[in-house]
């Protein structure tokens, strides 16, 4: 027998060298799957110098421990489970076949006879272990999660997770399911309803996002309890439910070790890490992972080779289902694109009444419930406190103590009173005298010191405080616990047990931190608040927005200190921001701006909200003055928060005594009252000099009475700069009062009436009001149902608008006749002309060209979606040399071919300022596209003899067209994969590109060979500011696709790679956070109706 073992070991040892060479740095993964624990792995690592030596030591140790069980088959299983497939393949070729042929007849016979009985025993053992694990997890959750006592001083008040209700909302994902964004969910069960979510297969990964303190952890705990009891669809679909607190995960831990650590009682027999691995592997598709708090995962455990990233990316247990919670922007998409994306809306207001009644019934004061319920539905600062049941309980406690404390107008006031109330109850229980005002000195001092620890935890992005880490040792951490400010918890980990203090709500932690900051600023002379709060950017200020609000609410001088720093940050970070960037997305501006500038604009909009929140907490002239200095422009889109509505009204009522903002941009949306009524309440008195841009929003119907009332309001804003009434359901009759009121807003510079069913009758009404607004510079009349007759009505009055620089008449059937009328009033000041989809032909272009030739300041021309063809384009390019300021040229869907492109490329050297060129959705072929890219990318020595006869506008020195930011050439019928491959070799010569569309034609996907894909991947690093790359309707092989995706991942600015699912190669890794996969679009019948144009405009 010994000889047999020795012979068998000799055969196994022959494979060690091959395994050592193939595995190397992955030896720890192999060690785990061979059954080695953490201590064994650390021991092997410590006694060897390199990974290959460690791997060989590991294999020898495994051989010694396992005796006859140490077989090649066992090694292959472990290598497979460790995802080391290439080593498995080599091992099978060189070793296993040889061992099979040399196996003795006696061994084969013994194996055959005992195989049946062994297999039967093995199956029984597996079922027993599975049941043990299942019952152990269920009992563990029922014991740990079912009930808790939130009030340390009241043992009679007990909550169950069944008392907790959470509102969910489905939000859009990059997978673009057919469910509408913002749809409410009754529960996660809705996500398994195919008709609801629009997915053909059940989701593998569900991402649940919510702000800190919004109830994500509680929600997931309740999901775990419901699932193990099979009350939900998640529970019925899965046999094993594993709730993992990600903040407890440590570097190097495996999934199986994490499960044993957090999900299995320590007293459970026969269940260890190895048995857990075997059970999960055999039941993979029936395993549900509930991962709580990705944002709390330690940085070192987010590396690609760590357990949680491998689980998310599908490298481990790819058939299991994952539900993961996180704060927004925590980066989950780095490893997985969720199939469904859900937002936690917090404690559902619909259940608030039931909860309040439950509290006062338990405390035997049922009569108090009704008054508090009324307050909670009306008072905004208090409404903000009811997002979680625990904090609503504290509000009930405050109401029970003194109803006047709950009616404060500020968050700081409510929290201060809550702290006083908790202190008073504590003193009463302890028999200590309570001062008439404020807290006893020792309690106040202790809470200030505790606020320091609360702040430090916030700066580490933590909401739990480890008791052992609290220093100094004499800190009375039990006092906040007795007060009810925090609760005591024991960590979910058995391997790393810790006692932790958990705040009743994150805002309580932020309040204590802000209270500490305010006190410290006053107590310490010349205290640098930047160092105290690590306030190094506006982004950091937004992260600490609640702390800053509470700091300002606690003390006026602290508020001044905070605002001075915000003024400094604002002046540095928003120096290049213009008002135009704040109103519309970058791609809708006359000259598109980069995604970075659009992100900067969004940051500014959030900064405005922070400033309004600070005004809410401290309405003082000094604070208002500081806010006005921090905000050169005031832009406000969100009106669904009553606190901010009140703060904005205070701002308007008092700003006249200070310096008005250079521009105010209002787009009231989601207001809880009719739009015109809200404006009447807002602008109650004249505000001379206020340069206001006002958008009415998507009104269901704008009647003549409403437009009359609107004009009455606008009389109080005589310096109105822009009025956007697009998509407001205006009719000719409701337009009349507006036009008559133009004389009250004679300084108007921009007017947008797009996407209203005005028709020629409405244009006839409009014409008479144009003379009342002589300063008009921008007029947008897109998709209003105008024809050539309407153009004829407008012409005499348009000639008087001498300052007009932008005109948009797209989406109207004016035809060639209407375009010819338009040419009669095109003034030389015109900079932007949009005639998209107006039904013009080559004849119309020939009529337009002479007028265009005089517009030497034209920066944007859009003639897309018109059948002008090659002849029309050739006519247009003949005068392009007269338009040297041209920056945006849109020639999309105008039915041009290579012939038209040949004419265009000859004119391109004259457009030295060109930044955007769009030739997509045409009939261009490979030669045309390649010629276009080559011309754009090369330098041109333009001599005067190259100029058209009589023209000497071109310089003789070399000029380079390195300004091009966007190139759209996708969806051309004649472009093939070969042509795109040639483009890939030349595109590096356009280093300023931010957007590039190389999509193929929809009906015949372009096949991009590996060599071409590699060329494209190699070009991406040479496009250093590229942000979007669109590769729709393209097919690639796996190697080429992965090369492009890898180049995208490594790019420093690229944020989106668009690709069609139908073009994915088999086995492709689609886990890239930048990959935007689209489903193939169905062919649609094109329509010229106004409704289609309205939708295009709104999008």
C-alpha cells in the first residue's frame, strides 16, 4: 500500500513544476481552494522569498497533509475553482492522460466497486450540510435582526423590522430598461416582473443607492429576514441568503471566510470555510448575496483581486444574485453594471401617521399623535427628519416633551431642542438639576468633545465609532449613549469583534460635528477652518453640506468664517464658468462645451443650493451679503423643497439692498402649485435691474388668462433678459396677451417659443410684438407649425431686429420659398442660423448662399435633415471661404455622398476655427470618410494663389486645424469596417477631439477586424481629451473588442464608450464602468409631424 501511495505521489509531483510556473502570484487563491486557512497561508508566505517558492511549498504541504486524497483530479478541481483555467488546460494535456493509461487494473476495479456506495453517502452528507448551513443562517438572522430597543432608558419600547417601511424608486440605468425612470416600486419583487422591468432574464445584480442615514442598512436587514422566510420573490428564488456588512470585510479574506465570519453562528458544528465553499459552488444559482454598504468597504479591499470585486465582476459565483447598497457615486460600477438601479427614498410618508400613532399608543399618550401628524405634513424642517423611523421616534419624543420645540423654522433649532430634551430626560432620570437654559456644563462639554470624534469620523466617511479607538481614555462615551444620541452595537464580524457607537441618524452626527466646529472657531483665535474641515474644494464643501449648515446655524461668527472660505473657493473654481453654461446642457449651446465644463456647471448648481440652505439656517444681512459675493450667478432649477423656496424668497426680498447677481436663471419645476401663481407669490414688488432668465417649464395648458397674469408678474422684472416658453402649450389666443405685454419687458434679449402649436396664425400675432423688444438677439421658433406664409408675415418686422444674432426656425415646413423670404432679413450680425428639417432642396440652398456670403461673423450653421444632396452642398462650400469664423457646421442627414465630401474637403482648410463637424446619417463611403479625416488632421500651407479669384483672406503661413472638438461621421450607408479601420489609423491627428462618432450603418453592421480595432485602441491615448466614443452598429472579435475596452479604461478623460449589444463578441467582458451597451433599435417610420419635432427639441 505504501508503494502505491509513493507511486501515486510521484505522479502528482511531476505536475508541481508546471503548476508553479503557471500559478505564481495567484498561489494564495490556489491555497484557499486546496483548503488552507489564513494562518497556514501567512506561514508559507513568511518562510519563502518569492511566489514560485511559496507555490512549491504549498503543493508539498498539501501533498503531505492529504495522503491518498492528494490526486491530480483534486488539483484540477482546485485550479478550476481558483479561475486558473490556462494552467488546468496545460495540466490536462501533459499529465492526466498519462496517469489514466498507467492506472493499474486493481485500482480501476476497486474504484468501480466502491464508487456507487461512496457517491450515495456523499450525496446524503451534502444534503445534511446544506440543511445545517441553511438553518444556522436563518436562526442567526432571526436572533440578531428581528427586534431592537432604540431607547436605552425604556425597555418597554421595542421595534421590529416589520415596523419599518421604506419607499423605493427605480431610476434609469445605462442598460436602458423599458421601465420609466422614476417609477415607484412596491418592493424588490417588482424587479422580477418582466413586464415591469423590461429585461428578458431575471437581474443578477440590483444596485440600491441612497444618501447616508436613508435606511439602506435597515432595508437590507428586512430583505434578509423576509427572504429566509420566503415571503418575497427573492426568498422563493434562492435557498441560501447571505447578508454581508461590507465595512467588516478585511483585505485578503475570501468570500467563504466572510460568510463564515458574518453569517454563521460560532457554535454551528460541521460548517467550516471548506464546507461553505462546497455548498456555495454546488448551489450557485440559488445563492443570494445581500451586500450592505459598498461605500464603507475599506480601500484596500476594493482592489481587483480582492473578494468583493471578484464577486461583483462575476469572476466568482457568476450565477448567484447580488443586491448591493451604496451611497451615490461610490463607484460600484467600476466592477459591475447593475441590471436594475433602485433609489432608496427613505421612510415612506404614507406610513408616517401609522408609526406616530404606534409610538404614542406604546407610551400611553395617544392624544398627542394628531397634532404631531399635522406638523409633520406642514413644517419643512421637521419633514426632513422623518426619513428613518429611528429619528421620527426622537421627534415624537421631542413633541411629547414640548410641542413648541418641533415648530422651529431651522434644522439647527430643531436639533438643539432635541438635544436639550434628551438632556432634560437624562437629568430627570439621574436626579440632576437641569439649568433653565441650555445643558448642564459637564454634559455640554462632553458633547462638544464627542462632536470632535463625530467630525473626525465624517472626514473618514464613517458613521460608526469604535469604542476602543476613542481617546482620551477618560472620554465618557456612555453619556451620549444614555442620552439616546447614539446606540451601542456589536460588529457583525466574529473574527474582528468590536463594540461600536451608531448615531441615531447621520444628521445627528453632522449636527454634533457642526456644533463642535462652531464652538472651536470661536474658542481658538485664528483657527483655520480649512484645516479643521479639510475644506479644500467646492466638492468637499458639498460633501460636508450638512455640517456647514449646522455650523452656520449655531453661530453668526462661525457662519462668516465658513462663508469667507466658500467665497474663496468659488472665485477659484468657477472663474471660467459663464451663465450660458448653467442653463442648458453643453451640446445645446451654439458652440458645445466639454463634459468637464458641464460637470463644473452642475457643481455650481449644487453650490447654489448649499448657499440657500445656509440662508435657511441663518437669515441675517451679513450672511446674505456673503452669499451674494459667493454667487456671481444665481441658478435654480429645483423648487420641490419648501425650505429652499422660503430661503429664495428671503433672498429676493432683501437682495436689492446689496449687489444684484450678474445673472439669475430660474427654471421652476416640481413646484406644488400652479406655475403662474408661484411667480405671483415670488415677485411681489419691482426689482429694477435684475437680469433674469426665466423658463416656464412644461405647462399642461397655458390659457390667455395665465399669460395675462404672467405679464403682470413680469412687470416687476422690467430688466428680464430671457423668456423661454417652449413646450408650454401656447396657442395663438394665449399668445396675444403675452405679445401685448412685450412693451413691459422691452430689454428682452432672448425669446424661445419652440414646440408650441402656433401655426401661421400665431406667427401673425407674434409679428406685431417684435417692434416692442428691439434688443432681441436670440429668437427660437423651432417646431411651431410655421410655413412660408408665416415667414412672409414676419419678414418686415424681422428687419428691424438689428441686434439679432441667433435664429432657429427648424422643424417648420417653410420650404424653399420660406427660406428665400428668410434671406431678405438676414443681417450681417447673424452668428447662429438653424434651418434643420425645413423641407429645403438644392434650389433653396442656392437662394440662401448669397445671403450667407455676407455673414462673415457666422459661427454656427445647421442645415441638417434637408434633402439638399451633393449639388446643394457643392453650392454651399463655394462660399465657406467667406465664413472664417465658422465653428460649428452640421450637415447631418442631407443625402450627400463621396462627391459632396470631395467638395467639402477642398473648403475645409479655410475653416481654421472649426470645432464641430457633423456629416452623419448620409450616403458617404469609405473613400469619402477617409479623405475627410485625413484633410482635417493634416497641416495646410495655404498660399494666396490657392484663394478663390479676387480673395486674399487666407494667410501664407502654415495653419493647423487642431481646434476640432467633435467629429460626427457615424451611420453612413457606404462606410464599411475596412474604411473605419483606415480612419482609426489617421484619427490620432485630431488630438483636441472630445467626442467622436464612428458608428456603422444600422442595417449592415460594420465588421472591425482585430488589426483595425488594435489601431483604434492605440489611437485613443493620442486623443488626450476625448470624453465620448460612439461605436454603434459595429462588430468586433473578442481580442479587438477587449483591446478597445482596455484602452478606454486606461484613458484619463474618456467617460463613455457606446456600443451595441448585438455586436458583442462571444465571451466578451462587459464589466467596464465606461461601457454603455445599447439594444439594437427597431426601424421606425420617419414622420415630419410637429409632435416628432417637439420630442427632438425637448431631448
